[in-house]
C-alpha cells in the first residue's frame, strides 16, 4: 500500500517570505506521479504542481517549486514570495503509474497561514 | 469548460435515510473519481470510473454505498441507510489521459451531515 506523510499540520509565513512544506511517501513502485494540491477555506482543491518520478529535474510553476528526492522518497513544496492568497490547506498526493487506475493517495495536509 | 460540478453542495439528513449526490465532470474527461474527506484529513479514495465502467472500489465503500455512471458522463453516489459516521465531504474529480497529465480536477464537494 502507498502512504503519504505530511508531518507539519500547521505552518505560518510572513508575506513575501519563503516557506517549505514537507511530504514523504512510501511505495515499492518505480513509476509514479506526485502532486501538490491547494484547498483554500471553503473552496475546492486546485492543482499547484506535479512531478513525474522518471524526471530528475524538479518541477517549477511560477512561485512554486518542488524538491524531489526519489531515493529518500521526499517531495517538498517551496513557496517563494508568499502572498495572502496562498493561505490554504496543502495536500501532497501520490499516484501510481498510468495503467493502474490513477487513484490518488493523499497526506493529511498542512494548513498554511500567510501573515500580513 | 465550467469545471467539475457537484450537487447538492450541502445535505442534511436523518440517520437511516437514503441520499444521492451528483457529479458532472469536465466534458471531455473519461475518468471520474469519488473521494471522501473528513475534518482534518486528506481525501480518501472511494471509487473510480473509466467511461461507464466502474473499475476500482475501495474497501471503504461498504454495501450501503453505490455509484453509477450510466452513460459515461455524470455520476451519482448513493448512500443507503445513512449513519452518523457517513458525515463527511464527498468529493468528485475527473481526469483525462490526453496530454499524459493524469492530474485530477476536483469539484467543490457535497458536505453531508447525518443527524
């Protein structure tokens, strides 16, 4: 079974500063995908960034980047120049390879608060 | 493209009653997923459809739960004889293999409260 662990239930960051959210996972698969989703208060989940395990290069989307360490099974999210709109729950998600149904395994989330 | 929609957004029901939720995925997406999310937890997988075929079911999906996707478009999730432990947010997501992205797009959820 796949497990995803987010060890930081809550974090806060000053506006314009940088914050890193941690995620580790456990799998015996070699081909898989990792995602970070954002869930603002009372709003739906939206995709922040994704990483294919076969790619060594870390994914980047504007102010969001990941540090993917495959051997360590670690997938952290770095948010640069934090904005008030980044306040949300952040979920790390794991998906097995493309021919296995694509169900996601989610961590328990990190609640991020950006302080003005 | 209006995204994934779910109805109703909120449902309050008495224990023992049946409830049905509807999900309309993004129109060109052939894969549809149901998840359950309780307070303080991440979403947990319930079931998955590819077109009209239900290909996976979690052991969380007891025999009181049933899901359908009759024409490969919208889906319904029915809970029979609801219990207080069924209170949760029920999320629907859809995806497409085109482009190889595999990311899932989530709806706003249906919040179920069983009294």
